[in-house]
């Protein structure tokens, strides 16, 4: 369920790399309602509308040396509203748009599962990757050199914040407005590196 935005970047920091990698702060971003307007089960680029400041916020955290991850519940897949291909294609378009502002998402994690999924492949009584469960964050932390103590989860729902806390990551609720303005104070904190 993970699509690396740039495989070359992924290879450069794998756990088995002979080059020692420093653990870095990670910005975990919920998608719908944080990066794009939550219009309900968004899965087509035509319906995708960036939240103001979202692309610039991602690029700013990239430049500051943070890892940036999207962690998004996509139960619309399990419910049969759209497919994983839609999710991957949309994330591809997001990645392309971010390139234009010099930004990137290090990895997109999504959870298609739901307790009432119509497609049995996606039905699980309590999907471990579905927020408020912390599975997607824990996976990112196992696949990338993340310093959890310095990391941050941003979401618009209680479940996002709970997932962050259960992964041992500080969590803040974004209630709308400009995402870069909301996050700017985080970049002024000292980053011991
Ligand atoms: Mg949301």
C-alpha cells in the first residue's frame, strides 16, 4: 500500500544502506481536509482542489530536511466507490503538481480497508492501517529513518490525532485556512539533526 514518489530517493535511505543515515523528523499529513478540500471520497484529479498553502508547506518541509508522508484512509476503495488505481493515479498527479513548486512527498501510504467493505479483500474488523490505528505511520517509521520525537502528525479528524499519538508522534489538528501559515512555526523550532 505504499507508493514511493521517487524510487531513487527511497533507495538512498534504505535501512540496509552502507551509508549511515541520520534519523530525520517526519511530517505525517492526512490528505483529505489537510492537503485538499474534503469533498467526500475524492478520487479524480478534476475534483481535487489543493488547500491554500499546502504545496508550499510540503516544499518548505522538504527544504528543511524533513521527511514528508501522506497517510490517508481510503475506505472508498473497500466500499467499492473507486479502485486502488484511482488512488495511485491521484497521488501521481499530486506528485507531479508538487514538482512544479520544488516539492515532493517521500511516500504515500493509504488504507483501502474498512470493516464494512463490500469487497472482501478489503474487509477487516479493525484494519490495523486504518486511522485511528497507527499502522501507516508505524510502517513509514520502519521503512524510513524517522526520528519520532521530532515528528508531527497533521490531521483534521480525531482519528488522525489518535493515530499520531499511538505512533508516538506529536499531533496537531488543522481546521482549515492556509496550511503553510499553520505550519510555519514548526520550521522555526531548532532541528538538532
Ligand atoms: Mg481528513
